[in-house]
């Protein structure tokens, strides 16, 4: 993620335009409000749909830089999918081993009985 100029004073040790790894930024409590948009006037191309957009944004995930024109394309490219029903998991999903599930029901259908939606 790229730090927006107006947010840099609120992020300890950050400077405007600085690029942070998405996971590191999220771990530091940085949400979408500090993610930068490409405002240089150059059109960037979304890697999912191919749309050229002057407000496309970058996401760095596991060391790889991605460019998207909207969150829907970012979700399509980066969000894990439920092993049982195939839905994109964009919130807090459930994980067992290397498998992701959208809910306890789907986890149980896959034989992971210890998952619960609520404690």
C-alpha cells in the first residue's frame, strides 16, 4: 500500500508516498484510508479486467505488486475461496490446515467439525 500525504503524519515513522507491504500495513493498524491512489495523471491498467484508470491502486501481497481499478477486482485476484462452496472470503474466514472456509457450516461439510461461527 502507498501512504497518502494527508495520512503520513498519523502513521508513526511513515512518509508520504512510502510503499508498505499490505500485511505489514494491516498488522500496524493501517486501513484503506491510508492506501494511496495513483494520482500522477498516468493511467494504470487493472490486472484483472484490463480497465485503464487514473485512480487505480496498488496492493503488495507476499512481495508481489498488483494494480487494480476497484476492490471487486482486488478481491477476485487476491481473496481466498471457500473450499466447500467457492465463495470469495473477504471477511474473517476460517482456516484449517491449508484450506479456507467461509463459515462453520462449510467447514463441517468438509469434515472439520471443531469450527464454530460463534463461541
